[in-house]
C-alpha cells in the first residue's frame, strides 16, 4: 500500500513549512528535472532536515502529487477567470481569451507542467492535468450549446471532443515548444480562429 501524507498542516508554522518544501521541490524540478528529484535534494534545497520533510511527505511521489494538484488549481483558477470574462463576448474573442490565459498559466507553472509532460511515469493515465481538461470541457459544452443550437447532441459531442484535443495540445506546444521564429500571439490567434470556427454552425 502506498504511503500517505504523514501530517496535515493545521498551524501557520506547519503550513509555512509545507510551502517551503513545495517551493524547494519546484526549484529542484526546474533545475534538475523529475528523475533527479529526491527527498534529500528537496530537503537540502529547503534548508530543512530530512526528518522535518518526512513529517509532512512520505516520499518523492507524494511531494510531486501535491505539486501537481497545486499547479492544476492555479491553472484552473486562471482559466476560470478568463471564462468568466468571456461571457457575452464574440466567439473568437471569448475563445482567444481562454486560450491566452491557459498558455500564460502553463508558462507560469512550467517546472511542474514540463515534468508532467516529459518525465513523470503516467501508467494508465493519459491526461497529465485532468482537472484543467474537465473545466475546459464544461466551458466548451456550455458554449457549444449556445452556439450550435441547430446540431444534434452527437455532433456537438464530436466537436467538443476535437476542441479539447486541439486546445490542450496547441496550448502546451505554444507554451513550451514553439520555435523562436514563430510569434506566440499569432499562434494563439490562429488556434482561437480554428476553435471558434469549429464551435460555430
């Protein structure tokens, strides 16, 4: 059975210690990558004893899962804010705002997001940030039902399915793999135009 977090922080001092460890783990990830990340390296980076680290995290995987959840929450919050701002906007503007917010959020959370994409063993999981895809799918479904009133449910489902694939893969490529000679803003414009077209009758 996999170990679970040893202690849930309930006091401010404990919360600060957990944040210190997580911030240190993020720096280790950014500098050395997931494969070289270890509890000893994280403890040294955080300037805490290994015993102090083990009071809150059982192992490297638990640290990283906590980072994944924190990263997912930050990105989801940013995307949700963009969705709220998009209400009432024209299709292209609404979609572009969400795409731009997702790209910016991925870049801000690059250390963890890159590790999820490139290094962390996924096993049976095919989606590295499922909470983000779920929120995007909810937004897209609501938007599609507003814009595609003349289509049956199967066609709407097909467009949403493809929109999710285009959105996530495009945003990850723009955030992390865009060639230097390609302008990111132009790439965002192009993806937004493609998606807006696909979500219109």
